[in-house]
């Protein structure tokens, strides 16, 4: 990651297209005013961060921990805007925003760069040792236009073991700035990393808070889809993702899959249609959608297990084969 990619989390996607990152979409949708007081539903996090700024006691490392899409990225931007007393975080020389990457033809590309390249993601993104080395080098230099340097590590739980150990060493030695780790699965982090961070907890939003968020960003139509709201489970970012994915999958296909197919011929025809009409990310989303629909109507643990296995297999095997195996009645 280069300086040109600093904090492009809020600039790389348009909320008018199906989003690829729930957290960044939520950030972009409410980025008109980067003030901690504008965060909805995260009173404890706001209180802790405001206290650090007021007392001028910025910790060397923070862990923003909580569900995906509830505003951790937005909170990081608000916190840094106020702590550094600057209005434009983009391309600031003392800020570095690091995101997991994919290895493609010898290059490390983040998710949005991979989308631009038209490459399907069939392996998980990772935070790699090269990126941690860049963080170390970045923090070794004195700040240019800010009181301190800051690094934000998105999806910090996606670190490879070697990367995690290198980051641990950096956390032990860093004195020139602060590191903010964002994680929706903090249990995956090394305990030794977690112990060196001040934990800032984030929580799912209530229905009232969700309503306030979508009224603010002018997307109240999301609130009118009970399926989307159920899938989002208190996460505005997840709601945005599910909203656009729901719209992108043909209604006829959704209707055919309202219950598991009972005929082998029907199952094979649906599998063929899925492969022909849906992109890879849409197919992954469809499995989440089916988990919701089939749990509601069937309460069949065997089907739910098959759906989870299909999601794992979709990353490794032929998409058509995965859908054939999943949908064929036993």
C-alpha cells in the first residue's frame, strides 16, 4: 500500500452500486461530518475516545472491536480528525490506512483494486508481512504536519502468523505514533497483541438507532425490507450490502429458492441458472440469504449445515458443482 491509498476506504466505492465492504460503505454514507458526536449507537466508544483527546492521553495502540459494519472505520476517521485537528485525512503524509490484500500475479491488491481489475476473489484477503514492514518504516519517521503519526489497520484479524509477530514487535517499540486496529473478530488476534491495545468496544445498533442512521443518509427504503433488516442484525453497513445484493439477484430466482427444491430436475435447472446469471460474490451472498429463508420456514439443521459447507466449498471448487450438490434433494 502506498501513500496514494491513504484513507481511500471512503472514496473507492459508490453506494449507488453493490458494495464490496460493509464497513467502508457505512463510512462513505455518513462521512459528511467527521465528528465523534455524530456517531450513532456507540456512546461508550465515543466517551472513551473523547476522553483521550480531552486529556491529551492518546494511547500507543487501540483495538476497535465489534460487529462488522457498525461504524469502526467511521469512528477511526472521526477520532483522527479531532485528535490531529485536521479536516482532510485523505493523502495526509502522517496517516496510513492498511487493508488486507490479495496476491495477484505477484502484486498485492486490496479488494477494491481487485474489483477494478475484474478478478474474482476465490481466496481470502490477508494482511501480509510486507504491509507490516511498511507500517514499521512509516512509524520510524517523525511526523511532518501532525502531532503524531497514525496507522489504521482494517480487518486486523486477517493477519498471517508472521505478520502478527512482526506487528507485535512494532507495538512493543512504537513511540512516534498510534496504531488503531479494526476487527470484527478480535478473538483471532494474538492475545499478546490485544493486551497491548486499549480496547474500544462497538455494538450492534437497536432498531431505533438503525432508523436514525438511514434517515440521516437518505436511504430509508432499506428499513422497509424485513429480510434485509433481519440479515443485517443491527449493522448499518451489513444492511447496505444486503440491500444492494438483494436487488441484484433476480426476483424469479429468489422465488424459486424460497424453499429447497424437491425435484432433481428443478434443482439442476436452478443450479444452472445461478451459474449463468450470478457473479461469484452474488453467489456467496445468496447462500447467506438462503440460510435466513430456510431457517425461517424449515428449521432444518441438515439444510443449514449443507449451506455452510457450500459456502466453504464455493471458495475451492466449481461453482456449478457446489450448487448441484447443495440443491439436489436427498
